[in-house]
C-alpha cells in the first residue's frame, strides 16, 4: 500500500514523509524508521492497521529528507517529529520506533512528553554498549555492515540496486513486494550513478548515540509504562541478534515498566518487512492504543 506524501517545515528546510489512512479517527500512529531506512519500512504495518492514521517521516538525512542540513543527532530528530505533528495538526500520537528510530522515540518522549500517548520499541531503543577496543570511527561499519557499505556505492540501474539487496543475507531470502518497494524508494540520482538516499554523515552521527550516553539511559528509564520492546532473535545480517538475551534481561531488571516480546523466526529487518513479523507487533499496538483511548476518555 503506497503512502500519501507530505512535507513539513523544520529547521533548515522541509522534512518529507508519508502517511496512510489520513482520515482515520482516533489516536494516530507516529512511526519512526531506522538508521539508514525511510518511511517505506512501515508499509506492512500501515497495511495491517487500516483503522489508524499512520504518519511516518523520512528522518533528517534519509529518504526525501536527505538534503536537510545538520545537526543530525537524536535530539534534532525528536524536535523534527514534533514539527511534523504540528504541520499535520496532530496533538498526540502513539509512537512506534524501529532500530535507531526507537532511540529517537525515547528522546521524543523525553523532550515532548505531552505529544506521546504510548511507546513501542521494535528491536531498538535499549542501549547498545560499544565493543571494547573499537574506535568511534569504526563503530558504524561494525554495527551496520552491508547497510553502511552501500552508502559509498553507485549503481548503474534499479535492477542492480535490487540485486545488491537480494544478496543481503537478512533480506534476500525473505524478498517480497514490501521489501522491493522499500529498496526502490531508497534510490536517488540518475543512472548510471544511482545511489542510496541515506546521508553517510548523518548515519555516522547517530551510530555513536546508541550506547546510552548523554543522559539517554536515564531518559529511557524514566519513561512511563508500559513500554513494549520487541526483540528479533537474529540481527542485521540474519545471524547474531542485535540484542542478546542477557542485555535485555538486564534492562528489564532496571525498568519494571518494560514489557519484552520475543518474536519468533525474524531478523532485525523482517520483524517489520514481512507479514509474520509485523503481525506480532500490530496486535500489541492495537491493544495499547485502545487502552490509551479508553484512559483518555475517562479522564
């Protein structure tokens, strides 16, 4: 299902994105994508929530927002989200973040708490400690692998870019129309020098903000509950998970409001971009939104 595009004024220009079911009543969903992704990561989730307005920006430095200038930090992304809601006439939203977008979600709740009716974190948002001995400039490549490598590459045509992703271990074996559309949207430029829309400088900035520093861990712990966290058992290359079970257990002990959901047989991408993965997330989102609306109606 193709979204309807929108733009919203933000510091330095206009942020772009897409929304689905714009006339749907009730609390909308604000969906925040990952570090090298775009709003098209949310196609299947929006398709599975036909009763909800779903709003998804292309974050600063990605998608059709890739020409927006720095700063690219989590705080700026959070303020951009508030500007998107302002432009679309939305007071409050239920916020769902995937990967780095989950970190943006936490900062958004910290900086704009009155705009947040509830939070879901999808395989992201819990601090990821930097491995010992890894230089800061090497961390993005370690975390992201081929997803980062493509930012320095050019492609002669669209089929070549699709071929790059079809060879990716976390996406190729699970290829579907949603993944194909997501990949195609990411391309910018002209043949024979097509490239990814993601700005490498923006990606590098955000990769260094995922360790819980600069007050992030405190902001996460201070979130009102429930905070739903969905864990994928496989990671960005369909192997080791982004979040080991021990790390999630430690965060659960620190955050009694954290509700952990284990999603079977998905990786960091397919938890969103395949029907089985998204279906697991949608059921919880629907229940939480209904509870939030009931609470607001009673207050």
